[in-house]
C-alpha cells in the first residue's frame, strides 16, 4: 500500500503539470478550423452555459459525426485516418469543454483539461501530416 503522503504528493504534482500544460495551450492557442480538409465545418460547436449539458453533448457529437462523414477520403489509409481523426479529436475537445462548464468532480475536470491539451496537440500533428498529401 502506498503511504498517503506519497500518493497525495504525486497527485498534486500530476495535477500541477496538467494545469501548467493547459495554461501553455491557452496562451499558444490558434485556430484549428481549417484542418486541410476539403470543406471546413459548416457549424462549429460552441460550448455555452446558455444550453443544458445534455443538449451541448448531443450537439458536440452531431458536429463530430457530421464532420467525420464529410472528411475527404482519398483511398490512402494514412490520409484518410488523419482526415477522419481530426474531427473525432475535435469532438473530444468540445465534450471536454462542456465538462469544464458543468462538471463538478475535480478529477474529471482535470481529465477534461488534459484531453483538451493532448487532443489539440494531436490535431496539430495530423494537420501537418495532411499537408504532405497536397499536390503542388
């Protein structure tokens, strides 16, 4: 069994690193709306307290599903994987933002922050990979 002092010390360290990562992303944020896909999302998701939690989650999933279905397929597995995963990851970010608006559990809120940080980084990697498929 792990002593409580070590457990809580490790937990506090982990949460501090996650918070720092989220802070860095907030300051370095840029627009991911044009993911080198044929058509940008027609109606981007926006998390807001003006709508109930369940409605926002449904909207986030609907936008994700629509954008995944509209991702341009070329037959190249690498291209098609990235093209579909970008809206999938954006959907996870959108849902995590809803959790941050409505969620109360500190562990789940921290997880939502980490999802936002990591998924944005992964979207950036996939977007850069998609650029290599463009013809000059």
